[in-house]
C-alpha cells in the first residue's frame, strides 16, 4: 500500500511541476483599489488550492474533536446505564436472562435453504 501511495504522489508532483512550468505567465492581480501587481499564474493557483486545502483540513479537525467529545460523552452514559442495570439485577429476586443477538442460536427456520 505504501508503494502505491508513493507512485500516486510522484505522479501528482510530476503533473504539478509540468503544469507550473507551462503556466508561469504573469497575471495582473488587483484587490479593491490597491495597485495591481503581476504574479505567475501557477503561484496564484497553487495559493488558492493551498488555502482551500487548509480550510478543509481545519474543518475536518474540528469535526474530529466534536466526534471524539461525543464518543466520550456517550461512553460515559453507557457505563452509567450498565451500572444501573447491575444494581437492578442485584436487587432483583428473579434472575434476568440476558440474550445477546450476536451469540444467540439461529432459529431452525433460518438455517433451511430456500425452496425454489
């Protein structure tokens, strides 16, 4: 998998360099009344791409932190509810059977092949 990533990254760099070499023509850039300056088109496109990538990365980091916080909160709630279940089982006089769906035996009808 690492070799495939390297090959894809190398191809991307080669394409980026060839694009940059072909697009080094100066382009005038003005911003709201400021004097315009000439910049190579490649650098303007690279800057715009980099700013977009940075914005996406910042949003993804914020979403990751939000999801981690939510996971910790829900794990805490799960532990509290499991504790309450244990307390109720200890106070109960009748044992409560616990059936886990992953462990239960399949129903006999579920094992039969389909009839054409």
